[in-house]
C-alpha cells in the first residue's frame, strides 16, 4: 500500500510517499520562514499564497524522488484541519483534485492525528494504548491513544500552547523566528537563575497553562541575560510538562488497559530537554519511552501519509465534498 500525504495547515508545505509497512519512500518540505520573518510570526494570507505556489511542484518532486506516478499510489491523504483555513483549503482541494483525476480514494486527515500516530511510523513496536503528550505550536494535550480514530483526551491547555510560549519568548528575547529552536540554542548557553512560575503545577486535573509564564518572561525581559532567561523559561516549561504528565499517569481512567508506553509528539517534542525529562519520567513509571526522530516531530507530510495509511487499513476514507475544518478537536 502506497499513500501520498499532503500537509499545508500552517507554514510548511509538504508532500510525502509512505508505504503501509512504514517505508518513507520520499518526503519533501518547503518552509516559508523568509516570507514570515519580517512579521515575526506566521501571516495566514501570505502562508496560503505560498502553499498555492509550492504545493504542485512539491508533489511532483516527491513522486519523482520515489520513482512513482500518481497511478501507482493507492490513496491520497491530505490535512483537512485544524489549522489556518486558507492553507488547509489549498492542500485539501489539491488532494481532492488529484483523487478525482486519478480515481483514488481520499483520506481527510486531522493534523493532530498525524502527530498522534507519527510515533508508530518510526517505531513498529509501539502498540495501543499509549499515553501521548502532544506538544506543538497550536496544541498542548495529553491523550490516551487507544487505536486509530480512538483518542481519549485527558488534558489540554487552558490558555496557550507550549510551542506558542516558546515562540513568544523568542520574540521577547529578540532571538528570532521560529522560536523553539532559537530558545533551545540560547538556553544551552545560559543558567536557569531567573525565578519563573510553574502554572498549574500540583493541581489535581492534569491540564496545562502557559499564559502566566509568558507574562513573567515579558516582565523579566531586559533585566537578565537572554541566555539565562531562555534557560529559566525552558526549565519552567519542562517542569510543567513533567508535572502534568506525571499527574495524568497517576490518574489514568480506572479499569482501562495500562499504556504500553509514554510517547511525545509535535514540534516541541524536538526539544532535547523535553525529551530527556520525559524519558526519565517514563523510566520512573516503568514505561517505555517513544519519541519520533526530530524531522518527524515538526510539521511534515510523512505523518499525514502515515495517518492516511492507518486509516486506509481500517477502511476509513472520505467523500470528495468533505469540508476543511479550521477547528477540529481529536
Ligand atoms: O508541530 P509543529 O511543527 O506545528 C504545529 O502543528 O503547531 O510545532 C511547531 C512548534 C513551534 O511553536 C516551534 O517553536 C516549536 O514547535 N518547536 C520547538 C522546537 N522545535 C520546534 N520548541 C522547543 N524546542 C524546539 N527544538
Ligand atoms: Zn503540527
């Protein structure tokens, strides 16, 4: 089984070809950093136009890399939400057009499901159910992944996502855009000496909150070396993520099957401090720890193709008139 995946929900245009037995035949990515940098963040209108320009040649290149034609693909999976509506429409309409023209099934993939199932692409031994910390630019959730299309949300953020806090911190510290990797690099050069809050730490529900931390960084900016503030911020985020995940582990739904692993996915999962702290937590709870390789953490189309492969194998396809969804909880 060969699936073409298309991703365009934020500022990465991507196309990939993935097989049902976990081979990534090709994956192409066109970032839009240069277009958004002058604005210090993603501008939806600019993103949508850039997707229009980049997507078709990118799909052609992904097919050429894999030495395949569209006729040899079994199904087309495109992100149908959540995300910036203009970009989602570009990718979904393109997927529909290709599916119609080539007479192939369409699979409308929830971007969050792409992240949620991505660890199963890189780790063939990862079995359901697993406890997933999904941390990206738009989301921060704890999910019990019970199967394909079976997600039980245990917690979410009551305000900002962790990635958003990284991006805002980078902006406040003048570290540039995108923020996560810039904060991580700066943090490596500093000491976590600045006292910052750990919102919701110790609270009984495993929810997240990062708005107060963001404001605290804003107040402290300019009064400490940027590297020390970056290190202090990163430590605070890590401690919040670990405390909340530990709380979720302690309060797993009664009577449910024990998770086979603690898993992290999404852009913030590319952060080494986050990965290593979660690894330690998993060990303490006698759980296996699974994190996708870095390229599979941040937005890409291989995870969309893989989610498509999992859905296709489960008999889940979608009609060509399915609508894009800017908001779409798992
Ligand atoms: O999953 P993703 O690529 O896009 C969304 O679906 O949101 O996540 C992007 C987010 C951004 O906020 C980015 O700053 C953050 O992931 N990120 C990181 C790192 N790499 C990306 N955050 C912390 N450390 C990193 N190394
Ligand atoms: Zn994402």
